[in-house]
């Protein structure tokens, strides 16, 4: 009780000295009110002791802030004083320092350090702390809510003091003005708000124009009656509405603003004011659209940049409105709603355009990730077309900000060959397992353009292939252990704000610079690696030898052995035997790596193939494989190898037909037997060989040779791997078409195959016809062998070969029981004429339709022999 009495006495003395209250007013209501406030401030509560470590950390942060702001003298002075204080430290030092920190006001700007000589001349006078220092405006205890329990746990933070010294971010509970006053300053009575001052309260309430009681001239119950307010009140409400604040005149209705028509101006008609306010509300609605859009969560990186650009422009517009409001508050200013509308339209023009664009975009842009960039691009082009250069330039800066963010994934892909997995809008995706290097270029990466190519901006569609190629070239070079040394360029080096180019040309130029730097370097380096290190030209030359019969000396060795095994009826489809034959034959060709060469039969069983061993179609069961190095295999894909194999089979079939006719002619020359059909036989032999030689020569010396020369020229001029692949694909397509292997030329190809079978059948007819005479000849071959001595033993192998050559006819299925030899030879002649005429007419029709020069030449040469003598 004694402590309470002492506190009450001290509180009375403090109030009397500070408030300057005379002794006769000690019992007044004002004194009692002040006494209650003082006692409430001194009342003990549940406050804990100050955290000394937090205070020390705040002081360290203050010293660092002084040093950052180039106020080293303040930092040094603070350090010296803290060191002096440490020597006289007591338990209440943290509370004192915390109080001083909370009372400080912009110490970096307002604090000064006197020199030692100045301190000697004018010693520092200690200032006493008074209640006015704590509450300069006297409003801290105006509410009764101060008696409620306060939770101070949420206010403590180690970083709270990091911004105390800055006037840009001040705690809300502190006034921005200086809190220290002179010792002799007397606080006037009008600073304290007196509850009994009804006139002041009434004046504040009267300023609230939205209250119905402020319009006493109108009936209180008539809510629809007009209410006259000043133009300054209209202007203030309009500025608040444009800043996104709630107002009384403008009412938010979904995505639009409605105007309360009860408020009127005394010097304006209702129609004029309504039209003016409607203009403001339309602008406000568009600004509200932008504000709502910036609050949406964006997952696309460039959309986040776009929202940041919108926020910066909204902040600049709010700053302009604040400046207008400050001008209205200055003395002697004139307020005009019409002038305000002019200013608002001028500074909100770009925001209105962006709001209209956002309306087209919609709130959900995940389904169309590039639509925002496309719409912004179209908007800038439209503004530039109508001559609004100022707006187009400002929006172009926003566009390139977004484009810089969007192009980060593109630059990562082109410079390192890596795909940013976190960017779902990038149009390149990895595809499956990365194990087979032979499919690196074709299968490892794919375009992921989404629905209707929504992941590619419309203005970049023409250049994305270069981006794709540049990235794959980098991956290719990394696997070749030859990564290029690419200098990373800044986006600012590619885009010039001062460029005089039109906006579309500027965007195209910027993107081309971005792509060409990486694309040209990686593509040229990769071409060099393929040519010099990977053996591109050597592999192409090897394919020419293996599949296109470039060297007949090696090819004839393979043909002779295979055709001989087929004629003898022996097992010719052993893959080990075929591989050994091909490797032995091509071992003399330097460009061929025989370890990569193999021949294998198809899955057709041997017994089934033997039933048709007298047709050239049996050769389709042979497949020649030449393994290419994985870098070359990316250019010459597996489909191209299949085309090579088809051409090789077709050429082998022609050689097979010629082999049968020539070999039978050699056997016929051993036995000279006069025959009435010799003239027809010799004519057919000559004509068949002529057609075979001409077709084969046309394919090899004209078609293949000319196309190969064009391929070398195209590959030499190709700028990247895609161009090389396209050149080789065009080469194979041309060969397939000119060799009559295309699907639409199958009827002519089938006719040629029938002609080749006819040639083999002609040779078989000759063999069976001469079988009788040959039996006698074989007996003559056998008889001497029994009487030969050892000196003739080295000739026995040749005799065995002759015997096998003469006896293979016993395996033939040709018979003269149903028709005689002469009849069958005339039938062969008829089929020969029909097939050659069909092939010639078909080629002429195709040549006239498609205009390929090779078909014209082949058709004209075959036409020379159309009027052969028919016997």
C-alpha cells in the first residue's frame, strides 16, 4: 500500500509539472483522465526482460549500416561508446540500449559526431526524458483498448532493426518526425483531444460526406435523393478508386465499377457528371483487371516476369496519382475532374492496352503457354503500325524482359545440349533411353510442341528447327569428346534499345543473333569432326562398293560362288559361308573394313527356297550388312541401308540372269550340233544379252554414278547434320525411283523381274535340249580318266568341275513332253517381245508424266529394238 501511495504521489507531481496544471484544477475531470493514463502506463504487466543478444545484434547491424552508407565516423563513434559502456556494465544496460534503439529516428541521416575541440568548447548537456518524448502527439492512450493483454511474441525479430535507420521503411508505431523536444518547450492544450470537445468531433463527422445526416436539406428517408458534394471530394474518391482502394462513390460490381448516382456536383449537370464518372470507372475496371491478374499464381517463368513488369507499371501509375493528390493538397491549387481525366488517360494508356490483352488471355494460361507472348507481340506491332511510338517502345521493353526469361531454356539447350526439365514450356524433350548412339540424332530428343504447337511462339516458328539442330549438335560433340569452346553472350549484347528497325525485324534479328552464334559454331565443328575424324567419305565409298557394285572385280567373285552353288543345288544359304565369301572378295578394297561386313540369308528355310532356285527372286533371301560407325549411322539411318539392300539385290538379279545365259552359251559351244532352231536361239541370245547389258549399264553408269556425284556436292555444301541427312535421303529416294523400286513403279519392276526369269528359263531350255548330246560327251570325259596316270592327276579337279557343270541340268524341271523344244522357244520369243514392249511403253508413260530424264533415256534405247525380226 505504501508503494501504491508513493506511485500516486509521484504521478500527481509528474502531471502537474508536465501539463502545467494549477493547484485549483487538481480535482477536475481532465486531471483524473491524465492520472489514469499515467498509472496505466506505469502498471506492471507480464513483460519479460529484454534479450541482450538481440540488442547486441541490432547494434552490430547498425554499425554495418553506417559503413554501407559511407558514415564511417558514426560507426567508429558507436563502437567507441559501446566499448566504454562495456567497462561500466550493469544488469539494466540491455533495457536502456533497447529503449534508445526504439527512440532513434534516422540515425544515419540526423546523427552527427562532433570533433574533440568542439566538444571542449560546448560540453554536451544531458537531456532529461519526459512523457512528451515517448508520445509527442499525445494520442497513445486515447483508446480504452490499451488495458487489453498484448502479445509481444510476434513482434520480436533479429532483423527488425535492419531498417530502423531508413526513412523508407519505418515501424508503424513510431512517428516519422523527431521525438525530442527542447527542455523549455511547453505542450499546448490543443494537442490533447478532449472528449468533451463536441464541436471538434462534429467537424470530423461532418467531413464524412457519405453519411446521410450530413445532408440535412434532404429528407432523411429518401435514400435516392441527390447529395451535393464538392469536386475535391469527387477527385479524392476517384484517385482512391484508381489506386484500388474502397470508395463510397464507386462500387465494385464483379469485374466492373458502378457509380452511386446519388452524389452530384452543384455546378454540373447529372448527364455530364455521369459521363465523366463512367470514363473513370471504365479505366478503374481495367486497372482492377491488371491488379487481379498480378495476384494470380504463375508457374511459367516468363509469365512471372510479365507480372513483375505489370506491377512496376502499376506502381509508377500509383506514384503519379500520389503526386496529383499532393498537388491538390497544396495551397492555391485548382481541382478539376476534367483535367484529372486527361492526366489519368495519359498515364494509364499502356495499362489499359495491357488490360485488354489480359482479358483476351484469360486467367488460366497453362493450356496455351505462349499465348501471352504472342498477344504482347501482336499488340506492339499494332501500336507501331498506327504510329504510337511511345507506347510501342515502352511495351517493347516489357516484351524483351519476358523474352529474355523465355530464351533462357533455349540458350541452355544450344550452349550445353541440356534440357531444362523444370521448364514445362520448352519445346524440346528427351525421348526414352539414351543407350544406342546410332539413334542419337533421330530418337534421343523430340519436339514437344503441345496442342497446336502452343509451346512455340508464332514469331519463332521459322527458326525453331535451327535451335533444335544446334542443341543436338552440342550433344553429338560431347559424345565425340570434342565440346566446343562457346563464349556465353549476354542477352543485352543481342538486343539494342536504340535500334531503328521495326519491331518485328528487331525481334527476328535478335533471335537470329541468339541462334546463329551457337548454331554456326557447333554445326561447322561437327561437320569437321564427321569429315576428318569419323570417316564420312570413307563410309560412303564403302557403301558404294558393297551395295552398288562400284568394283566389279570384287562383286563378280561373290556372284560366281553364290550362283554356282545355286546351280549345283547345294546349300548356298549358310550365313558363315556367305560371310566368308564376301569378306574374302572385298578384302582387296582398302576403304572397306571387312570386320563390319556380313551376309546372311532371310528366314526362308533352305528346302522351301530350293523349290524356286531357278528364279531370280531367290536372291531376295540374301541380305548384305555393313556396320557403320555410330556417328555415320546417325546420318545414314537404317531405312537408307534397307534401300541400299534393295538396289543391291536388284543389280544381283540382273547379273544372275546374264550369268545363266553366258554360262549356257559356253556349254553349248562344246557341242556343235546342227539344228533348225539355231537362228532363233542365236537371235534370242543376242537380244537378251543386249537388253540385260543396257539395263545394267543404265542403272550403274548413268543413274547411280550421276546421283552419287550430286550427293557428294550436296554433302560438301551442307551446313549442318540435318542438311546432310536430307541430302542423303534425297539421294536414296532418287535412286529408288530411277531404279524402278518405288511403290508406284512396282508394275514395271515386276515386268523386269519376269524378263530376268525368262532369261534363266531360256538357259534351262537350252540345257535340257542338249542333254542327249551332252550324255555322249560326258562319257567321253569319263572314259580316259580310268586310264590316266599320275602325271595327269593335277587335271582331275578341272574334270570334276566340268562334270558338275554338265550334270546340273539333271536337277532342272523343264520337260518337252507337253510341248516340243521348238514350240517352247517360240513361246519364249513371244514373251520376250511382250515384256520388252510393256517395259518400254511403261517407261515412256512415266517419263511423259513425271519428266525424269533417266526414264526417257532408258525408254528410247529400248525402243530401238522394238522392231526386231520375228522368226
